[in-house]
C-alpha cells in the first residue's frame, strides 16, 4: 500500500457497516481511520434506530408486566421519562463497547462532518475548524435518515418520524402511525403495549408483504387485541394541526375518514444520509432514491471508493450491514471473503416479535415447489406455559420429496433467537430427519422444532398413504364425474400446494 496517503482505509460512519469494515481492515494490518460526526460512536443503529427502539420495547414490556393493577383494576401506564432513562443507559453502554472495540484495534477516531474533496481526499469539519485527510481506499457507511413527512420537517412533538421518538416527553393517549413497514409496525405495537390507542394507516392492502401471511395475520390479531385500529388501503390526503386548547392533529384520508390523534408518527421510509458528503466531488454516482449502487465487492463506480450498509439499500439490516462492511474490507485489500448470499434471518421486533429465514409459503406456491408444513404452538411446550405465552406460533416448510428444510417462520417470545437453529439447518442442507432425531433441552422454546417436525411427518405420512391408495385404485372402474376444465395447471395465487391435514 502506498505511503503517499495518510491511511490505507478511511471509513465514514461508525454504524455496523463502518465498525466492521474498520476492524476487519485493521486485522489485515492496514492503517485505518474512522470519521463520525457525533461525539459518540455507534451511528444511526445506536442512537435513533435499532438500539433505541428495541430497548424501548423491552422497557415497556417489563414495565407493563410489572405494574400491578390499582384498587379499581386499572393498570398504570409507564412514565416516558423512565423509559427514556433506560434507553439512554443502554445507548451509553453500547457506545462504550463500540469505542473500546475500535480502540483495541488501533483505529484512529476523527470527529466531524465529512465531505469529499476528490476520490482520495476528505475534508472533516468540527468546532476546531476543517482539516483534510487522504486515504488509498474510502468506505461510505453513513447510514440513513428518516424520510421527511409530507407536511414538512417534523417538530418532534405533534408531527414526528422514528428519529424523533426519543424526544417525546409524555406517552400520548392517541397515536396515528402513517406507514405499515417494519418500523411503523414495530412502533405501533410497542406503543399499543404501553396503553396508547393506536391507528395504523398504510396505502397497501397488506402489511409486511414479504412475511408469511399466517404470521402477519396472527400479528394483526394480537395488535387488535391491544385496540390497534388498521386503516389499510388508505392514504393521507390532508393533515391539520390544532394548537388551541389541547394540541392535536387531524388526519383526513382519501376515503374521507378522519383520525384525531395527540401526535402522528410518519414512518414512510428512510433516505441515505449522503447529502453532506458532496459525492459529486469524488464522482460517486447514486440512483434516483439517493442510494449508492455497488458491485459484489461493494465497490462504487469510483474504483477506490466503497459503500456498505443501509446507504446501498436492500436488505438494510444491522446484521447484513456488518457483514457487508467486513466483506468489503477483505476484498478491497485482495483477501477472499465469501458472500453471505440470500439466506439470512429477518427479525421484526413488534409485540409479539416475528422472525423468519428462508422461503415463505407464498414464494413456494408461486415457484411451484412441492412442500409440506409442520406447525407447533407455544402452548404445546412447557416453556411456553412458564412464560405465559400461549399465542406463539412456529412453522417449518419442508420439500415434499427430499424433506429438506426450506423455511422457518415464528411469531412469539424469543422468535428472533429461535430462528437461528432453522437457519443453520437450511445452510447445511439438513431437513426433517435432523429434527426427528435430535434432542432439545427441556423445558425450552426450542422444543417447537421437535413438535413441528412430528407434525410435518404426520402430514407427509398422510400424503404417502393417499398415493398408495390412488395407485391401488388405478385398476378399479372409475365413476365418471364432470370436472371443470382448467387451462392453467398452476395452483391459484396464495393457495398451498398440498392439503393441510394431519395433527395440528
């Protein structure tokens, strides 16, 4: 590596992608510096995204679960100040962990706002002024910001984005959430758990269309039990703020429906935080949504500039962002690094939480892959009874012929932890036999794998028995019956390729 530059790698952003890229490059004995505009490291993930929202979720669940009813049987609502205090404590702890990790790997920390001067030179501006540093390679890992509401910039009080949640001084009585993506669904269910009356508005007819339909249906059922109102297939036509008396917001939908709420949380997507970087000065191209296109090595159109994490778009998960940063650091310095491919788990930290890995029933049906389902309920496990979760649902999808595991889907307590067993089995090419012949700790939620495997085996046994009966009947006289003709041999959209029979 040339000594004509200050560093071998300069990383912009200290979120999961930036951390991972910097640490990996350091372990390859490269000179690495990391630029962070905040006074603390961790990026969007730590300060406004993953860590705060998940901590708020756990704090609310713990508070609600521990609040005894008063003499009138009314459950006390948690205080926002107490919730924020818990979030702040976790953020502070996580920040220390990240900073210590970077320090142990001899990574130079540079505080300030970064902007490109040319492909190898970046200006850093802070209270002390502006300085320029150079690097042979540069990694852009600046993350994203919440998309601005259509009404204009949020005020953090009546009109909010997910980046503003920690600014709330009190829990509202009524909350309208506009946007039914992952973040919108998470916050809608979290606030509903805290006793807030929530209305969720989304212009799409289905929530979370990449998630198994049965799992989403169960989530909506659980959210309705917490008095969440869904307005799907609806769009906001007008927003009006009333400041007189008690401040409130009125949403008028295109259908004419009106929603009155103490505040509105717009969760309508996120935009790359690249504007301050002056990417044009380095010649880095972006798409029409501001994202940075990259190749398999996470290299941009400029050979020495790389990008990873949410700024490159899908899948925009903290876990995948971390892997992208590591892979990019390896490849930019000529080291082999295997891509993580398309098999990775999704975690949606709603209440209850959802996790999945692999194919859904809808995908397998669309692709005409023969499969069978194994289902287990948390109430069938001792651990589910101990935890008091009798609504959790777990399902596995197996190939009907090879019995390979194709997908794992779960909703309920610790779903995001349970899914990794299935992920490992899919990755290693395992299937039904593994679960039938394995022993799981008792009492644990992991027993759902065993229960679901037996459930799938019963269904597959039924299919085999049905085939034998059909083969034996081939020589018998056939009683004719008129059957409507179908030009298209494929199953109807959304249907299963096999009949769901057997023990539930």
